[in-house]
C-alpha cells in the first residue's frame, strides 16, 4: 500500500509570519471578523469536547482571561460560545475597553450586549477585583488564556500582566485538575523562537491556528504548551507557500518514506552499510551502531575496526561481518589502511563513520581522507566530527565536498564546529540552517526536539523522544539507524528525519516499560522492533 500520497507534512512557522499572512489574506478581501469568529469558535469547541468527555455531574465552570489584541478577541468569541453552551464562565479583560480596536472591539461589544454581567475589568490595582479573580480561579474547572498571542516578542513581561500570569500558574500548582487552555500560544512565549519572556502560562492544551509556531515546538517554549491542536480557520494555503520550509514529521509520513520491499528481495538489494568505528575502550559504540543498523533494516553490515579488537567484535556481533585493519599505537584505525578501506567501500551502499573511533591524530587524518574520497552517502558522528573541528586548519570543512554527508552533532560539538560559545535553545534552528547552507551538507542538531536541516533551506523539527535519551550510547544508536536508511536508498534529508523520528519513538515506547531514568541505549534496540512493527502495519 502506497500511503505517501495521502500524507501532508505539518508546517511550522515563526509566529510573526502569521501576522503577515493574516494581513495579506485580509487585504485580499477575507473578513477579519470571520477569521476571528472561526478562531474563537474552534477554541470553544475544543473546551466543550474535553468537558463532555469528562462527564461532570455539574455544569463546568471556567475563567477566560483576555488581553487587548487579536488573541484577546479570539478569547472573547470563545467566551461567548461557552456561555451560550451553558457553562458558567467569568470573563476578565486585562485591557482598557476604550483601547479595543477592530474585530476585538466588535466581539467585545457583542459579548457585552448579551453577557454584560459575566465581564469584569481585571485591574490589579483593585484589590476587590483581584480577590474576586482568585475566588473564581479557586472554583474553576478550566482557565482560557487569551492574554498575549503570537505578536509578543523580545521584551520580558512585567507589571499587571506578569502578576496575572503568576496568579493563574499558582492556582494550577494548587489544583492539578484545573485545566489550562491557551489560545494560539501560552502567554509569555515568544512565538518566533520559544523563548520565555520572563514568565509564561503553563498550558495543558494550546489551540493554535493554521499551522504550528516555532515557539510551540522549540524549547524552552515547548515545555509550556502541553498538547498542541492545530485548527484550520480558513486562511488559504497559498499564503504560506513563500515562507520558510519548516516541518514536523509524523508516523504516517515516516512510514511513507521508508522504502517498500518486494516479496522477492534479498540482502544486497535491501542495502549494505559499511561502519568505520571503534577503538580501545570504545567497542560498545561501534557495536551499538552496527546492531541498530541491522534492527533498522540494513541487509548487510560490515564493521571496519582495528585488528587488535577484532576478536572482541567477533564475540559481540554475531550478525555483523568484521574487517580488521592496521591500527595505531592507541589501538585505533590507522591512516595506512586508507586504500584498503576505499577499495572495500566500493562494495557498499552507504558508510557510517565515527562512533568510538578515537581522536588519535593518525585516525583523524584517515577520516579526513575518507571524507575527501568517498562520494556515496555518509553519516558522520561522534569522534568522526572531531576531524572537522579538531584540525589545525580551523576551517578545514571548506576543503571538502560534503554534499553527500549527514553530520549528527550535539550542541557542544556544533558550537566547536561553528566556533561559537554555548548555543542558546532559541538559536538552534538558525545555527543548524547556517551550517547546512555554509558547508552544503545535511545537519542533525541533536537534543530535545532535534533539528534537521539541509542546504536547500528545508528544516524539520522532531516531535519524538524524551530526556531518557540523555544517556551514553544513544547517539551511536541514531548513527546506525540513519546509516541503515541511507544504505536502503533513501535521500540524505529523508534518512536523517526518519532516523531521528524512529530513534525518538523507540525511546518513547521503551520508557513506558523501563522509565526515563532507567533507559539505556541498548533498550532502544528492542524499541526499534516495536517501531518498525507499527511502520509495517501502515505500509503493507
């Protein structure tokens, strides 16, 4: 079954781009009140649906907090719909009525006409209204946050708005059953990058419009959004086409990208991977790379290793062919084996270089020569990356054609490659795109919400995985998965994106049994069996 044609990738944009799209759509004749009405009604439907499923034996109570912009207007529409449905809702506006404009003013007046007794001006200088606000939160089943939307950037929140957000968060901490909904994005998150602007609402669910925003999927903002539900409010897709190509994969898209196998296929047609890895003290890294490659569908995996370690690998790796080569004094692969490895590589579909290889200067010279000469798909990780940033020539990468290479650095390695200090979480997307464009390669910047970019300016932000992956060896498993997909004939970007997704999903599956704390890299080998079982259900 070919499911690839059925799949649409989830698009992600900076929040500020959505304001531009709104403006274009409105200038072309789309009624802004219609858009706001659609947005607010979609929010109310989500809340109603959630509480219908809870089967409360009483009427649900809610607090809606509205700011002054379009986000506040969306909240006003939602509040009216919730009241019409029969919920007990108290509406607080943090913005002076006389300053409302456009569609927000229209919906404020509409709500005021029929529900005036439910609307309150939340002035934090008025102790009585603050006490009333706190009392309503004490009784509430849910809070709808519509204070700030995607237009909030840069400056930290201060004054009354900060006080209100902190009060809401206090009551959430006090009552874990209090459900917090955010309209478009939690108030306090910069929608362009995920930065927390001093303080933020911590939502259980964010109902966002048209597409996901970077601030919702990039940390630290992703920690505040809860479940993200994307709602189509009627903006035509053509308005999104000219903007940056940032996407989020899902399991159906990944399944559609994995090559379909004929019933009569055989191991060499499936794909063969050459792994160049391992040194004294680091046989585990090479072993995990090889095993994860096999678990991810490679037909044949061969390991190039120092001859002094061959007996160890023969014991550890039953299904892997070993190929011992000349070694250095540190028991790592020597540059003297270059021609032998090059001849061997001609027989393979793809190559994985780096895990446990060591940083011996002779070995690093071997890696650089391999990168210059091998023109088939390569995934480069761990010690292999040191060949790029550990050389005397600080910009040695300029001398290579890396268009056939996927690199998989974590933030520390990326900062060394790019000559930077510590990389802030909110800058990861920009920096990963920079290295991909600068050196014409595909880059996997590992970490929470791993980012994958290529030199055609296409970026993916991975939604799978958890902090259990912050454990030695999990990167070696990822290298094997990506190498395996490369040798099966997938493109560089597709192999990287699918590999990262599968790796994270394997971790998500296994922590249900082991816990995040107890997760070890080799647990992912069992997780890979489960993931590919799910993929096969979708694919065959």
